[in-house]
């Protein structure tokens, strides 16, 4: 995919990736080899180590990924540190537990590059056993709330997403916990972004989830996202399409 590279003018330097993929990481040494290998050509892995004790950072370096460290625990902390470390025109976010195939980012990129969308989300289509019932129920409730608040036809606020780096930074996101993906969605909607979703396969993850794999983790995520919903603005009449005015 040569179109996903920016060329350099010095003749000797390697091409620069136009897509940086932020991979928040907490003890994912077992899944990292598959995830990094599955990245489309021209996509750079930025693995944000969030306090792993299983050698994930060393595994990521051996795989050729860029590794940055974020000592503050929390999905938002790791995701935003990755965003700040990114230099590419486009930035994607993906779980690095093997549950999502990074190859699905390619059609997302085309939607943003073409101007058809400002933010593209991956709507998870689960395989058997990949998504616990309590987590699916919480996600369905959240999607329903978002449709009512914003009018955007969203069915899943999943972790696989892609947008332009400069636009993401301009949102000024401040949540550093589980509410980060929701804050991104709401801030983007309020900024007039066109938000689309496409279906993506959701596979059984490698190892145990720190969030959706436990009821406690799911409840923590719901609490963080409820705080974001409480401050969300209801759109004016006719502004609920999720697109620019």
C-alpha cells in the first residue's frame, strides 16, 4: 500500500508512515506478535506500555514497534500518550489483545482520506465467546443513549477507530480513564464531525480482559462513561445527523 507512505526528499531515509496505530498495552506479550504482524503495510505500531510486568515492552521492540511508557494506569492515559507520540497524518486506536484485526483499519482510512468521515468506528461483530453478556449489555445501553443524545446512528463505541491526528489533538480530550473513547465521540460530534461506523470482526482475546472480562471492570467503565454522558449537550433540532452543519 504505497499510498499509505509519505516520501522523503533525502533519498536515503525510509518512507514515513502516514498512519500511526496506538496500542494501549497492559500485559499483552502473548498477543502482540499477531497484532503487530497484522498491521497493513505503511501503518506504524505505537505500543503504549501501561505498567506491564510480562515483558510486553521488550516484545514490542523486538517486533519493530515504537514503544512509549505511561505509568498512570488507565485506558485514556495510555491512549492519549500514544496520540501525543504520533507524528503521522492519521491516527488509529486498537486494542492489542488480539480481539481486533488491524487490517480492518484500511477501509476506515479510505473513508477519512476521501472526506466521507472525520471519525470512523469499528462496530464489533462478535464471534462466539468473544464478548461477555454483561459487557454487551452495557455497550448496547451506551449506544442507545448516544443515539438519543446525538442522533448519530451508532451501535457500538468500540476501541477500533481512526481520524486525523491534528483534529484529534484539537478536541482537547481530558479523560484519562475508561471514558476517553466516549469523550472523543461526544467532542467530535459537538465539533460537527461526520462520524461513521463499519462492521469489524470481534475475536476471542488472548488472555483475560482488564475491563469487559470482569463485572467490576465493566461497572467501572460504565461509571466513567456515565460522567461523560452527564455533561453531554443535546443537539439542536436538525443537528442530529452526526455530520457537519
